[in-house]
C-alpha cells in the first residue's frame, strides 16, 4: 500500500518538502531574441544550446544565418541531408522558439474599452511606480469634465490602453509579415513607448502646457512630450529598472533611446538636419516602427485610436472609427526607399471618417465654449497662485507650479489636486485664486459673446490678443450705444485652431495604400478619387470672445461691442449677430443674408413685399437711409 502514494505524497517523501510549481518561463532565452542579426557561428551556437550539435556542420556548410531561420521548412532540412522526419521536426520545434513572443507570463487588466488586456511583466513593473501612478490624478480631458459629467477618466487608463494597442499593432505586423524580422526587443520597446508617451502631462492635461506654462514662463518653449522624456528617465533610474529591462532582453542605452524617439521624435535636432535617417534607436529598415505610437508622417497612430474610443465612450458621443479594421488590413510596404505602414485601398473612406471624427470631437467637446472658458479661468487662478504654491523637489529644493517642470521629483507631486489645494486654502495670498475657483465650482463663469473668423488665418500672438481686447472695449456701436463702461480687462479673446491633424494639409495625402492584387506596391489615392463630398479645406481658425462681467446690462452692451468689433475688423458675422445686434448687422453690406442664385429662406431673411417674414419692416433700407441723412 505504501507504493500507492499519490504523486504529491511521493514528491514530499523524497524531498521532505513540497515545492510549488515555478512560473511559466520564457520559451526563448532573452539574448536569442534578435536572431535576425546572427551570423553562421551564432546559429550553430544556438543549435548546441538546444542539444542539436550533430547538425551544426550541415548548417555551417550551407552558410545558414539567423536571417534564414524563419524561412526553413521541412523540405529544406531534408535537402541538406537531415534524413529522418523526427530529427527535422525536433529542429523546427527548437527554431520556432525564436519567434514565440508570448514567452513571459502576462498580467490581465480589464478595461471598459479594450476588454481584457494582457500586458508584459515589464510593463506592469513600469505601471507600479509612483511616476506612472501619478497619472491616476490627471484628467484626460481637463476642464471638459465640468461640462460632460461622464468625462472623469484619467491619463492613467489612456496610457495603459495605448501601450496595449501598440503591442496589438506591432504583433499583427509581425505575424502577417515575418520577413520584417520584428524582434521581441522591438515589441517591448514599442509597448513601453505607448505606455509612457503621456508621462509628462501636468494638471488638467493640455491646459497646463497649452495655456498655463506659456503665460507663466513666456520665455521658454516647453511641451508635455519634453517632460515625458525627462519623467521616463527619472522613472527608470528612481525605481532601478535598468537591470530589470536587461533581464527582459533590452539592450541599453540603445533601446532606451528608441523608446524616447518614439515619444518625441528624433532627439538630436542637428543630426536631423544633417542626416537622411535621423533616428539612432533603430535602423532605417525598421522605419515603420516609428509610426505606431506617435505617427509624425500622417497622424494615424494608436494614441488616437485609444482616445477616440475612450473619450467617445465617456463623453457619450458616437465613435465612427473602428481601429480593429485597420489592425486587420495594416501591412508594411516600401515607399520611396523607406518602409511605411500602409492599408487596403478600400479603407480610404474610413480614414477620412477617422479624421472627421477627430474634428467632431474638437468641435463638440475639446473646444467646447464653456469647457474652454473654464480652462481659462483655472489658468488665471493658477497664475495668481503660482508664487505661493511650494513643492519640494530633489535635494530639498522648493519649486512653484510653473518651475516644477524643471525637476521631475517635484513634478511627480504635481497633479489635479492643486485645484482642491487652492480651493480649500485659507491663505490670504491665495484669496484671488481661491475666488476664481469658487466661481468655477458655483458656475459663475465668464459668458461667451460669440465667435467669428478672419478671411484668412492669422498669425496670432499674445500682444495681438491684448490689442484686440483693447479694441473691443473701444468698439462703441454706431447705433444703439448703451451707457455702460467696458474695459479691456473685461474681455477675453480665445483663438482656436481646428484641423485634421496636419494643419492646412490633407493627412490622407501622406497615407499609402495597397490593393488585394498586389500586396507589396504602395500607391497614393487622391481626394478626387474618393468622393466629391470631402472637405475642400482641412483647417480653420476660430476667434471666440468672452465677457467677464455677467450682469444683464453689461452683457448686452458687450455683445454689441463684439458685433461692432467684428465689423471693424472685417471678420465674419457671428451666427447670432442678427439677434443680438439687429440694428448693426445690416450696416455691413458683405453681411447681407442674400445669396445670389439661392433661396434666401436658408439665410433667415426671406422677404415679402419689402417686409420680413416675421412682420417687421426691412431694417437695412432704413439704416442706409439714416447713413445718407448724416
């Protein structure tokens, strides 16, 4: 009976202790991950490590290098003299380990957008650092949360989603085109770049680098991408991750540079101007890897895929772009001597929809008139509080809101919580800033007077905006002026630039397509080959004006000042110009609602026998008559 012990008891009796099963280990040694670079001798060394040394002379005689390993078939091995099928299958099994990229045990994250996401353990190590966890407290859409109640998501989940999608795209390319020789190192670096691309965002995301820093420190050129690089370096060093990265097969500092290049582009700007290939992390034959996280070529990247899906989900807006289709059709083709990610020709209309979705999100949410003025008010509060907020950084040095970007230890402590810190403070120095934030919380906001456009896009500077605010105060209406005194500081001018992602250019012109009959030839598809209903222009500049005074009398006077200012500047007529200043808009002939050859009902000025449809007499004739009488 003693010999009939269960397996567990048998093990225990031999070792006197039960050993728990070890975690699933890598199917391939980390140093073997770049087999495409092997010469003949490195290939033979791998055969010896796998116990296949008796075949190394045959491999050496045929001069088989790492480049050819993935192409070897059973028939090839038979031709070089490996007679028995069993031996050939053993060799093929050992070689297949080299491109098994799912070698390490993954951790599963359940996400409302992408479902169950499996992430490499090195990515989990990065996520579990204070520098990355900081992103839990930075709103993805900043002040937009004050307009859309569901927009409470943070940079934390967005970055995890981008890291996951980056892995999905690069793995799809690897499976579809093994000839690209995408290594495990490449895949890990692309995933890490996606995960860390937004580490440098400050409080309320783009409000910090787009509004606050330019006004707090006008002498510097700073973007959140710059801080992402500095924060990534700080994250790696502060948490001792370099040895961990090397254990997972990354080669330092080459791979660290590759990761940072994907986030912010070429690091050496002088080399960019002097050399044809500006990157150092990867050679030119892997140029397509730089188009996955932040695509500088045409803007089609996994960063957009995640925020389209995630923002639409939380905003309650329909997302018309399906990134899963792009994943299915993505291929790498050679274009002008470089390898680029291309897609099927039938997907061109879907890509126009993608950029249209981006534009719609800006119009409906990102550039919402109330959300924008809330961001402006929070910026004003931060500017007033800037000298009095103290943040301890490295070596005990003290930094302010605007100088924390110079020290990553201090910057790690700077999140959206500074809003609450100011709001609930009792300091006399923060009284003005505190009152502005109270106004935001209690919805005592500056009021939008309207928006307009110049005939051509203007190069707007802060000095120009200051002049416009002074002009608005002096733009006393020619007719119906009210006894209200308005000052330049009562107005806020906001200039918004909306485009398809590449300013005035059509981004689809930089996309290349392939057809099902030829998977290797990339072609360009012109706009007129797609549809005649596509936009003629791909960018526009919108000028919005707000008034800080919110009492009825001041607000009514400010609206008329705004209409008069638009007339003086020869800007477009505000949409509600005929409502807020009906006595002014007819004075400008170019603002007439009559369109030659069109039904005037569309313009809202249909007339019958010289009388408007609403029964009022035609004002234009009367006003021009008054002008002549003067």
